[in-house]
């Protein structure tokens, strides 16, 4: 029998351009948190959109609306070979019926078979343009070199001022529902927007999945671009990168599998598992007073 790849579904711009209902918020009963008087809620942002999970949808939606309103012929963006952001942009382009160009870090990948993530991008119609790691550092000239002059440019990771406004909506959905809202951070764009959307008396905690301590300044400058200055009450909980980006030590994998079996939801390993681990560790260390309601944002799915 022949194997065949499922054909990509037809474009459906409404799935991108229309506002979406709030993602579900549900309490999980976890005695490890309860023992410290902490209620744990899961904000299931992985369910906010059928094709673009979680924060990728939040960040892209306002950019996609701007690209359509501006009459741009295509979208161009940047990412590594396993980038969730590239995948989400490719899916969005297919739904909108807009061409997409993905500029991929690492020209050594160009001659090789595509990994699953890039194959999905290509199946959604994204034109992939591979560049060397050094060329990738200076992004400004890359769209023209990739033949995407005149395209709507979305930055690496999707975090720009419009993206922060999209993520502020996530904060507004949590307004009044928790004391602390927590989210894993890559570029920090989601935390920056989320914090701005929370109500009075609420605060946001970000858990960086990469070490290095450069995020705080980055988040401040993103907020200045989006809101004209600092917005909301937020802080970072450092020390939970588990060895670096995309590193998943066995202990973390076991923790994630155990969380899945306790609570019956898939736990994405690169961001969400590190967030949940950090929240349990902070809870055990007394970071949250008894009576705290904690909302963990599930930003994506495996
Ligand atoms: C991209 C991504 C993040 C990081 O979001 P930033 O806004 O870049 O901090 C978090 N979780 C998941 C599942 C992601 O795919």
C-alpha cells in the first residue's frame, strides 16, 4: 500500500480574522500544591485555536490582521529548525491564503531531508530559505535576499508591539480569576503582554527556559514599544532552564509524564514542563502565601 501525506485543508480566513472565545480555565486538584495552601488553575491556552496553539495564536493574530488590512502579498519570518513560531506562521498563511517565507537558521540543513517541523511548514506552503548562522544574526537584509521584499515582516519568535497587545488579551481573560499568573518565557513577549492585561492586585511570574539573564531588559523594551512604558506587575523566576533551550533531562521528563497521568492533559516539554516544575518548586519553597490562587498558562501542546 502507498503511504500518503494528508492534504492540507482549504483556506479559512475566518479562523484567523475573527476574535476567538476565551480559552478554558480549570482548577486541578494537586495535593502537592494543596499542602501549601495553594490552589492551582490551568489556563488551557493550548486549546485557544484549532491550528495555532496558545501564545503563537495570541501573538500572530494582530499581526495577521494588520498584514491583511495592509494588503501585503506575503508574510516573512525567522526561526530555528524546530521553531513552533515558524510552524504557526505557515499554518496561518495557509488559512489566510497568503504566501509565507520562512528564513531558517543554519544553512547546513538545506541539503538534508526536512525534519517533521519544517516538513509541516512546507506542506502548509511555506517557502523555506536557509541561511548561515552568522548571516542569520543580522535579520534586516534577509527578507530581500530571500526574495521576500515587500512582505509583512514578523520578527523571530513573533514578539513585537502588536503581539504584546494580543497577549494582553490573555491577561484580561485571567483578570479577577487568580492572584498570580505564571508563564514560560522564550523571548518574553507573552509575559510582557500578559502582565499588562492583568487587573489590579494581580501579578505575573515568568519562567525563562533559557539561562543568561538578558530577558528582563528585553521585556522592558518590548513593553515600551507596545505600551509606551512599563506595564503591570511582573518578575522572572530564574534557575529553571534545566541546562538550556530544548534540554529535557530525564528527571524533568519523569515529572512531566507524572503530571500528565495525574491530571490527564498533554504536557509540552520544552516550555510547559519547565513552568510546572518551577511552580511546584516555588510553592514548596514558600514563595506563595497560603490562600494564593495560581494560574499556570499552558502555552502549547506537545
Ligand atoms: C514560543 C513558546 C513560548 C515562548 O513565548 P515567548 O513569548 O517567546 O516568551 C512558550 N510556550 C510555548 C509552548 C511556545 O511555543
